[in-house]
C-alpha cells in the first residue's frame, strides 16, 4: 500500500504494528474510572513499543444505562452512608472507606439524571474510532500518516 501523503512504500497495517510490538497476557478486573464508567475491563499486563501502545484500542467499554446507575447508585449510597454513620468507632482511616464509596455512589446517582445516553454514545463512538483504526487502518512509517483505505 502506498502512502497517500508522501507516496512512500514503507507502510504497515496498524494491527501488525500493534501485534509485532506487544508481548504479554491479560487479567480481568472491575472498577470505576474518572468518567464514572463502571465496568469490567481487561487490563493488559504487557510490554509494548511506544508505537504499539499508541494504536492499541482500549477494552470495549461496558456502559450502564441511566436506570441501572440510578438504582445501583441510589442503593449503594444508602448502604455506604449508613455504614459511614455506623463506623464512628472504626478509626479515621477505616472510616474513609465508606465515606469514599458514598461519594462515588452519590455521584453515580446524580450522573444518572444527566443526558447519559448521549454521554454513553460519545464514549462508545470514541472507542469505535480507535477500534476501526486498529482493525482496518494503515500507517506510514516514513511520514507518520494514518489512514483508512
Ligand atoms: Zn507517508
């Protein structure tokens, strides 16, 4: 494949760039990230060249609908706030645990009243773009141009 930018022949499929630059396995974990996407992620234990790391798509986001967030966030808020009030004799460090989870739960509950479907759609679209570039994209090793044939 010829580069559409510089017409160079030193081009490569993005997927090949990632696969040849990656070694290692994977583990599965559960968590909440800073965007409040609660989900299960396949965290990769790996060593990668910086180029492979750049083009590796993140794990497919598992997104919660607003009612799931509202009910789950509401219920866990009540539980953790109760735990926090009930933890008066726990010692300050241990009290931070229910306090922290209360905040996360309340934020999730409040977040469910925003336009979650368009937020979820944005997160999904961003992931899809990276995924498509990974699956079908090409890269020029001469000028750095990325394109979809
Ligand atoms: Zn080029």
